[in-house]
C-alpha cells in the first residue's frame, strides 16, 4: 500500500507486522489486531502513508462498499466497528498531541 494512492480501502492485520512510513521515514509498526488505511477509506483523498510488511502477514482488505454494506445489513455490528475505529483514532490523536507538545517551545500555547 503506497502513500497518495487513490484506492478506498482499509486493512485489518490478522497476523504479522506492518511498518508504516511517510516520505520514506518510519512512523510505527502495527501488529495483529490493528488496522491501517482508514483515512483513505473514509475521505478518498489518497493514502497518507506507505505500509510495508515487515514479516509474513495475513490481512483482510475492506473496501468502502464492503464497509457501507456491513453498516446497512448489520447496524448493531456496524456501530461497534465504528466505535472501535473511533477509539483507535482517538488514541492515535492523543499520542500525536503528546509528541507535538514535547516539541513546542516553553510558554507557548498549543
């Protein structure tokens, strides 16, 4: 999966490790139970990062139409999936905020 690609799908990691890179710089490694590609799935503006398998991996690709069909056919399950994705995004956002605050000069408003 390459940054700026226009496909609209996300991936769930069943086994293995996937490295996430932006402009060739390593950002983090994702493992079993984690996911990537949510931005491209939701907004269609292209991938924000490149994903490279670091070990042998098994992934499930969920396209936009697959996710929308899941939400229509199984609203209760769809709600749980959406809530879990929002929780993950919230956690990542908090981590990013902490990293930014560490790099701000003292006495400067965020």
